[in-house]
């Protein structure tokens, strides 16, 4: 049995992996998949891939591209979620601010540098026509840290996946001022170069299994109720999320890779645009 360490966020996007593991779909192929939830998100996961603490990560596209650009010896092996991620833009529920425009000079609460919450703050600022050099950040580690930070009067704003934070909007912890969708497929499957070198055949088996599960995921009877119960989300919110979400089973295109690199380069978040072979597993 080959043991493979895999990491991802504890969010509804990753249910196909858990269903496949519960069905022993990987074990049937001689693979022991060891899943770890990483609530800190992409910034932490890129570090874990780089440090050899994980073999595979289900990770935000812009985050892994920035990390590889800065020397992380990993590759994108394929898309995972091919639809955009809807980033909700939140403030404390008691805040008097009521529009994205009103946040222009405020600090941003982010899980860590290089995370999605960090990079998407630049994308949002650019979309708004703000000077991105004026952005100021507070590190809050994870969603719980954001609740603590915003509730304690920091006056920061916080960007996180719309449906994950919806219960906190509903219960009066956060106020959402709007959304900022990623301009590209949001999640990819990435693997360390060391794992790819040693275990290419194992990876192909893993991809075959997960691609079967994601391609059939929406057809699973009562999958909306399963998601609602597991992730403590309202059924109507899960139905809306499912309607907006598509899973991908193919490699990220060079065109998309170059779009992401170009946007990150424009924002001075990466030094140069590199060849696709630096990023994409063939």
C-alpha cells in the first residue's frame, strides 16, 4: 500500500475526495490517502508542499502559481474546480461601512501572505481602481481569526469564500458588502516535484479516481442534503453554490496560466512571466 499525504481546505469543494476515501476507492488501487484539513488555506499549503510535508494539495490557482514562480518545486497536475471562486468581502456586522468603495483606505485581514485572501485583495483593489501599493494587511491565520479580528474593532475587511462565510453573515457576525469572483478556474491539484518523480503512476491512479467522482458528483442522489448536513449550510445556499460550481478533469491551459501570471506580474506580485513548463506537469 502506497501512502500519499494530501492537503486541502475543510470546505464543501473537497467532499468528492472524502466520498472516494469512504468508498475505499483509492485503497482498491493500493493507495492509502492520508488527508489533512488545512484551515489556514493556500498560503500554508504552498509551504507544506515546498517543505515536503505534503505530496499533493488541492489549492487555489493564483496561490500555487505565485509560489512556483518564487521557487516552490511543485507542479500543477490539473484543474480541480474549473469555475471561479466567489470571494465575499466582509466587515464586522456593526460597521457603518456599506459599500466596497468605502473600504479604499482600510486594512485587509488575511490568513497569511501568499494566500488567496492576500492575492485577491490586490485583484479587488485593481478592479476598484485603487492604488494597490497602499494596501495594508493584518495576518489572522484562518476564519476564526478573522471573526476575532473584525469583532474586536480592527476596522479591517476580510475576503473569504462566499458560501463558507454565509452562516457568519446570517448570524450577524459579518456584513457582506459584495463579492469579487476569481477571473480564472479557482482550484487546481498540485504535487511536489519529488512526489511526481517517484510516484507518477500512483498520481495517475489518484486522478482517475477523483475525476470519476467529480464528473458524477452532481448526479449523486440528495448530494445537496449531504453537503448541507456535513458543512452546516442552508439547503438553499448549497443549491445555489452547486449551480455555480463545475469540477474540471483536464490540465490547466497555458492560456489561463499566462493570464494569471500576467495579472500577478501587473500587480508586482511576481518578478517575471515564465514558461509553462515551470508550472504545468506534462
